[in-house]
């Protein structure tokens, strides 16, 4: 149980402050990026009319995410945001699934990862809203239905980042804690394989999809 609270950190002095880096999260993130780059290379290297398994999987993911993006936005706007939404979904799925392998940890167990992605979606959504509507129309939306509501509307927008980030972090961290505790109670024999299948594979995929779709919805609300 000692590993439950163990975090490998790098602490770098920065003037009067200290910068703390979670080395586990950083390493696992780069491994996920390497896996996705390899998958993309293999899927697109030799495209055939009769595709192989990797190309089929790649085309299936891209086509489905593109269709969902088109449904949320429109045919004209979808090509601009579909690559982002597809990359976000694949990255989160790999981050959540990498924990099923021995000595591997989900980067999404570190709040910095989902919070950073939540902030990324927030910035892209509002930047896109300003580009689509103009700064005046964008700011006026915060005063609806009456200008007294502006502070509440601003808080509501900021709360979206907290909500989407903590939902992903809580589910992945909670699942990891349950698996670890049950593994010690049952001596890693009885329930852990089923818990891994449920929390890591099923819940991991669902939470990646939910996070991605919420990001898409936030963008859709701003650009329409």
C-alpha cells in the first residue's frame, strides 16, 4: 500500500519558489505520445484499397470522430476542429488504458493533465467564439438575459473547466485506488483482473469520450 501515495518528483529551485514536476506523469505522457505517433505512422504508411487491421482501426476512429464533430458543428466548420477532437480522444484513451500494463501509470491520475486539457479546450472554445462572433457580440452574451448576470455567467464558464477536469481525474484516480486496495485485500488473485477490465478499459474509454464530447460541445456553443 506504500505506493498509493508515492509520487516520483523533480523539484527545481526557481528563485524564492520551487517548481515540482511529477516524473511519472511526464514519462507516461511521452510514452503515450510515442505510441500514438507509431500508430499513426503504421496506419498511414502503406494505405491500401483493402486495408489491414491498423489502417481499418485508424480509419474507423477518424471517420466516427469526424462524423460526431460534423453533427455538433456543421460541414463547413467540422474540418477545422475534427483533427483536434480526434487527437484529444485518442490521447485520453491511451492515457487511461496505459495503466493496465505492469509498472505503468495513467497520466490522467495527475490533476495537472486533465486540468491542462480542460484549459486548452476552454481557450480554444472562447478564442473561436471571438473569431466567429466578434468581440462585441461575444462580450454581450455574458450580459444575457440582463447585465447583472455577467458575473454569474463568467463563473459558469470557469466552472466548466473545473467540472470537466475533476470528473476525469476523479474517475481515473478513484478506479486506481479501488484496484490497488482490492489487490492487497485479495492478494492480487481474485478480483483485480475484472476490476482492471471495468475501470481501466470500460471506464477509461467512457471518460475519454465524455471529456472529448464536452470539449466539442463547448466549442460548438461558442462558434454558433
